[in-house]
C-alpha cells in the first residue's frame, strides 16, 4: 500500500467486488467442491452420494492403471522439461552471440509460442502422417515403422516431440532476455580471463542464468503436467484407451466420460497438492532471488 | 630469425581468423536449423492449402504451389462442417475473436480495478483480500475443472459467452501484474495529485491509466493469445456447434482428415492456419511489448 493512499471507504470495496465475486464463485467454490466430493461415492445414475472417507484415494493408489498413468506422466514431464530447456538454451546462447540476423532468428524461434497446444497436436498429426509425414518418412529411412495412435511407444514419442516443439519458444524468450541482462562489463571481464567459449559458458553465463533456469524449470513442469492436454487429446486420435495419457487427461476421462466423480475429484486433489508444492517451492526461490539483487 | 617469427605470427593470425569464422558459421547453422524446425510444419500447411486433396493424399507435401487456394479458403470459411451444418470457419473465427478479446479485456479491467484498490487505498481487510486473490495463482483451472463445469451448468451458462469467458478470468495473473507495476509508480505522483485536489477516480483515469499504457498493451497481447488458445474449458462448456471456437473445433477439423475417403487436407489445414495466424501475427508485430510483458509478469 502507498503511504499517501486514499481513505475513501466505499470505492475500494466496489473496485474489489467483481474480482472477489468471480473468484468466490468460480475458484473457491469449485476447489472446495473438488475436495469434498473426493470423499464421496457418486451414484452413476445421479441418485445421491455416500460418504466413503478415503476410499477414493486408496482405490487410486492400488489401481494398476492409475500408477501406469502416473509413471508415464513423470517420464513425460522429465523428458519434455529437459529437452525444451536444453534446446531453448542452445538457441538462446547462439541467438545472443550472432551479430547478423539476430532479430530474424528471434522472431523465427519464438512465433510458435502463439500456437495453441491442440493445434500443435494437429500439426503433429501431419508431421507423423503414416503415408507421407516428413518425420515418419525420416524414421522409415532408419527402419522404424512409425504408427501414431496405434503403437503406445510411437504415440508417446510423438506427444513428447510436439510438446517440446511447442514449449521451446517460451523458454527461448526467457533465456534470451536473461542473457541480455548480463552486464557488458561482466562479459568483457570473462572474455579477458578466458579464451575458451565453452569454459566461459559453463563458468560465467550458466551460473548467471541459474535464477531464470530455476524459474523455467517450475514453469516447464507445470506446462508438461497441465497445458499439454490439447496435444495429448489430438494425438491419441480419440482413443485414449490404449494410448498414453497424463494425470490431468485421466481426470478428464474418468470424470467427464466415465462419470466417476468421486475418483476424478480425488485425482484432482492429488494434482492440487502437487501444484501447491511446486508453487511454494517457486515462491521461496523467487524470494531468495530478490535477496540477491 | 625475425622473418620466421613474423611468418609464424601470420599463420597464427590466419588460423585464428578462420577458426573464428568457422565458429560463426556453426552458430548460424544451429540457428537456421532451429528456425527450420519451427517453420517446416507451417510451410507444409501453406503448400497443402494450395494443392488439390487427392494430390496431397498421394504425394504428400511437395515443392510446387498449386492453384486451389481460393477454393480451399472458400470451403474452410463458408462451407459448414459438423452435424448441425451451421458450423463454418467464419463462425468459429467470430467465436475465437470474442473469446480472445473478451477474455483479455475482462481480465485487464477487473485486474486493474482490484490492483488499484489494493495498492492505493487504506483498507482494513486489504491483506485478506490480497491473499484471497493471490491464492488463485496456485491452482490452474485444470485441477478444478469438473466442479467448475457443474457450477456453470447450474447457473445456466452452458453455451454462452459469459460461461466461456468469466470462469477463465477467475485467476489473478493480471491483478498480480498490475499490483507489481502500481507499486513501482513513484509515491510523489499520488502526493502531488492529492495536493492538487484530485479524487481517487480522477487520479486513476487521468494519471494511472495513461501511465500504464505499455503495461496494458503487453498484458493485452499475452491475455489475447491465452484466451484464443483455450481448449479444455471451451471443450466442456460449448456443446453447441454454433459456439465452437477454432481451437475448440480442431477435433472436428481432424475428423475431416480421418473420416472421408479422400481426407480434406486443404480445408483442414486452412482452418488450422486460420486458428494459428491471428495470435501469431499479434505476437510478431508487437514483439517487444509482448516479450516485456511476458518476462516481467512472471517474475
């Protein structure tokens, strides 16, 4: 709050009202509802509900299918996060270094930010088209018969490639702006001290980029968990049954298609706890960064 | 003796220069490769929308530019798809625009109002309001999707623009962003304004809003792209084909590739292109604002 703030009584309440109303109806109520209904078993025909305590949760932890989905989600998240960050860092370092065409490269490498995940999935369908898709052609050359939507492994591979393709631009933007904020004097000093570009990168640039990197790590994990929904939904070709899916996708499939509200809510709550943990971790990192600068 | 050392020096010089050049070539090679990886799908889509579907089906993407562009554009924009027979590309484009613009506008107006109240007023429950609002940053819509859907259903907002837009606004990203910005505005401004006798509304409209122009623009771009690209929420809320956005309709667009004897590549790719172009163009044209907004809002 500003020291010299206004002391009008009714105006701030009026200003806050729309925001508070919206979050009360569309945030707190649903979040609370998800938590409570995770303790109930819904009648599939809509005749009331019975309190079952933690049964929905124990069901999940003993469900082979849920554990399989959870395992895939972890693997998917690790791979997507790693490759999106690594590729983006490579491109950002190079784009920061070149003198000519830097602006053009920047534009070409960032425009995909604006492509919606399901549309990226659609693009994946083209690239992995079984008869002439450029990527499946490439794999065929190496003797890999790529069948998207049929083979579990191939579909998972395509999901990861498309999700990385979609995420590289955001990371690129952040890394590049992080690189550009490294002071000139530091760069020049490093240049005098050390001739080797690789050494210079690992000793000077990389540690200075670490705060950006940590921040992006959390963002990328959240992206892999939640925002890839559209990619997965288009690439499984409408047959989620035998294709890989992530935890968020399963919440949707079980709750919306399978009508298992209790189980789906329990899954939501597990995800809520996961996100909360991630966000708290992120806030603590940011706090620490503020102390440094 | 001197001759030899001079010679050696010259060799070292040229070696250094060529080595340096090689590295530059390598840097450019990586960047060009990266750019191509990003661009290739777009080029394929651009080629197939000019080509007859039969040719695409047999040969796949080629290097020739066909003559079917007009026809594919007409089919995509004005010919109905889906069951109702009313769902044209034009209609989906309209819905996408309403969602993108409505979401961006709503989020900014509501966020600015709330941020103004929190930063510039002496309010007893300001801390409480702050925490109530900022807790919403913690949980994405995806984890509370089913109960949110039920509420919208109970309120009778299925298949309406309100039902589509308002629940998406229920997170405080814009409020947080404007709060940060307002706090960085010098204290002297409000002191001067108060000495001059300006009331809170006058101060907001005449001083704070003009001061925030760049921030508003940056936020608008990010929020427009975010709203336009929404998928899961529209998938649940709009069951009426009349209400489909381009991104929501992508599943239906995929079906024109799967169901038919000759997959309608031209039409499907044209629709996908139309779904991509507006947000991409906005991001490219307002690049510096967009980058500023993105990198500063998330800090």
